[in-house]
C-alpha cells in the first residue's frame, strides 16, 4: 500500500501536469481565435467585393491555374530541400 507521502507527491505532480495542460489549452484557444478572426475578416472583404470562390474555381481555366500553383509550390519546396542539404 502506498504511503500518504507518496500519494501526496503523486497528487501534487498530477495537479502540476493538469495546470500545465490547461495553460497549453488556453494558448491553443487564443491562437485559434486569432486565426479564425483573421479568416473571418478576409472572408468579409471577399464577400463585400463579390468574389465567389466556388464559382471561380469551378471554371476549367482555373484548373490550369491550380496546376501551375501546385507546380510552382513543388519547385519551391525542392529548392528549399536542396538548400537545406547543401547547408548541412
């Protein structure tokens, strides 16, 4: 059977861990709130300007643009990867 002292130590350790996790959760909530607020502001302006992304991206011409962006992103990531290898 565990002693009262070891139980008290375990309880104190667990309370400290819970407090740490609560602090981490508060930080995540704050970060999420900032991200959502930014997205809402951006969306507000797109809606105000009458930009409908669903209609815009459903057009065939946008498929070419999406493929171009994907290709550019792949080239960029490859360049970053090569740069990191050289730096080692």
